C-alpha cells in the first residue's frame, strides 16, 4: 500500500521502518526543514529493546548510549545556595538495569539510517487537509499540491495536525497536567560534571544535567493552561521569564541566560493525550498524537517504538483489511499506554512539588546517601 506518515520524529520514523520492512510504499512528511534534534536524552526500555533488536538497530543504540559518571544517583536535589539536601535513587526512575539512555538526536539518526533511501521524505511541509473515501485518502499539503494514499498515519506529536483534521480539535483530547517544561543546551563545563543537579522552589524547578558531550538545562513551573503560540520562541521565553521572575536560586541565572540567547529550545505543556479510538477510516494515529503519556512518564519513546511494531505486525497479519489491523494494534498497545500514563502525576509531584510543605516532604523521603 501507499502510506503517508506525518511526522519524522521517533514515532514516525519507527512506523516508516516497520511498514517499509513489510513492503509498503512510504512517504514521510515533516514540518521542520530537517530531522529534529532538540530534546533531552531518552530511554529505550522493556519491550522496546526487543523491538530494536528485531529492527536490527539494538547494537547501534547500545553503542550510542549515554555514559553516566558511575554515580549511584539519578539526581541530587540542592537548596537555593547549591548545598545538597536530598538524592533520588536510580530505582525511582528506571525499570531495570537493562534500560538504555540515548541522546534523542542519535536515536533519530539511527532510525533514519535504518530507513535509508527506501522512503520518500518531504521536509519543510505538513498535512493541511485530509479527505477520505472508500478507496483511499486525498491529502492536501501546506506547501501546495494534493496526493492520494491508501492509508495515513498521524505520528506528528501532541499537537498533531492529522488528529485535528480527522478527529477534531486538540482540546477534546489533550489534558494539561498543570506544568510547563523547557529544555535548553548549556555550554560544556558550566560547573556540573557527569551528574544531574536539581533545585526546587515551590511550583518551580531548575535542573542541569551533564552527559559528557552535552550539557542541558531544564526549567519547569506549575501553571494552569495558558494560551500562547507554541511555534513562537519569543512567547516561550516570555512565559519562562514571567514564571521565574524574582527567583535567584541555584542555576536559575545560568539556565535562563541560555534561554535568552538560544536559537532553539524545547518548551511545551506537560500533557497527556487520551482518546477513545486511535483510528478513523483509513487514518490511524501513532506515538504522542494518539496517546502521549507526558514527559514525566519516561516511556514516550518506548511506547512509540512498541506501537510502531504492533501497527506493522497488525497490517502484515490482518486478513480483514486495514480496519481489522487498526483494531488489533489498539487492543495490543492499550495496556502499555495505560501503565505509562498512570504513573505521571507521581513523577510530576516528585520533580516539581507544588508547595513548600510538599517540597520538604519530598526531600525527607529521599535523604542524602553516604558518599
């Protein structure tokens, strides 16, 4: 079949690879002018490791894993002056010692390389309209032109244009979890070496993590949902400046300074997507477009890879056509999604306590470990 995949991040590339491996003709459209590289290192865990092995990329993922410093901690919490006050054990963040942490851009590159020239890529373009009939899907592109496909896969993230065109407005499915989160690159050697350090004030978080060849700054703040243009870097900066106005605790000036000068950063609502169905006719959703578990889950990447494999398997095995395949894909993936979504509020409250009392209680639960 001729299949359009909207989105060239981890979900879209994983779907493309799975469909190409089963003989489908795949076109990938991506709004960005090139592969997206922004974001913090991500985890490949559980069943996603087996998916990577079957895809033939597990070795590449293992060779590109983030090398930690050998410390026994996931992160150290500090007070406003930078003095350690608590320590979060690895066990709170990891499923098992088999988990692999890898830079997002490296995993994207590995998936892209696995596809090679077997798919058509349209960068700097996006889906503008979708019209279905019993025989196929007519897709209008924002850059002009129209093409017909047998199936369309919306893997274009939490703000999916395919979902909006086919299923309805975003407000019907996305649930804001009262936190905004930002990630920005910091200069190497900025005072944090081979570790992760986090400072909290009530309702706010500042973090710095050094991964050896890359250092990232993190900002998070509690807030009801705010209207803003999520494509506007200026508006993202304004929201961060407003949220941290007057805050002078550890790391604030360093990370905010990087935000002010950055040409690009990750900023978004911490949200979940919950939908009664992930398919409509010949259109099916994958990854965050269908079931975002939220950044704090640590399972978005694994869900994307597992879902792509299940979708590919379902389309390859179904004797009742695409509708049967989509139903099977959803039936098998739902339990993974439910598990990932259920633990998010716990992680949110752990990393961004809302009040001084909650912050003190968190710190008392995770006392400093002996050196």
